């Protein structure tokens, strides 16, 4: 998620507040919902709620949750509003950032690598918006809507349009 999206909806907890576990029920206000609508290119976002729980894990913490939303995306073919109901559960492993040795650079390509907690803070709002974004169809389409390829012009040339402006030869009579 880019830095601009982090400002969409924020609910920060510090890892020292977690203890044996921490639970939050998040509901963004109207201003936050407007920012989310714009950032995720939604037609509307009627409701958005997240139930989140952070607990100590094997190595660090585990964030589990459920995002629920009633929204409308725009059909990519007809441009009509497309109603969407979301009710998804998720789980994310979190670890504290470890300062690498000055001569050591670690590169991992593991998709299942845990998320890194920076500055001892976890932004639960950011995770809620991120999970909402991940559940959205990137190419929403109304049932039955199909794209029909327009017929190709007989002559494909950047100068084909100019032929319409060329005077017709009328056999030498002017």
C-alpha cells in the first residue's frame, strides 16, 4: 500500500498495548469512507466495518480479522453501478523490524513472509482497507455484459482518414 493510502483510514496500536491479545471493531467515518471510495475507484461505499484481533504468534504477532462492506463498483463494460457485498476473513503474520548488520543485506522473495512492524506500531485501519482492496474484482463486470470488438477498418493507416478530404477525380471536368 502506498503512503497516500495509509492516510485513508488509520487506527494505530502500539505493540506494547497488545499483551495477551487486543480486539478492535473499526468503522470509518464519512470523511474516511470518501477517501477510500476515491482511492479504490468505487462508485459508493455504504458500509464498511472490520473486526480485528492481534495476538502473540509463533514469531511476533498474528493479525486476524473480518472485513464487511456494502459497496458499488462500476462495470468496466457498461459503466453501470455494480452492487457488491463483501464478508471476508483474513490472517496476517507480523514481526518487528530487525536492524541488519551494516555489511549484510537480506533479500527475500517469499510471498508468505510476515509483514514488518515499523516503529513498534500496527495500523489496523490500514490493514482493514488493504484487505477490502484485495477482495475487490479488479475488472468488475455485470453478469451477461460482454465486450464487442468494433469492426476493423478496411485500411489501417494513420493517413486513411485524410483520404476523405482528398478531392475526387471527376475525369478532368472542373
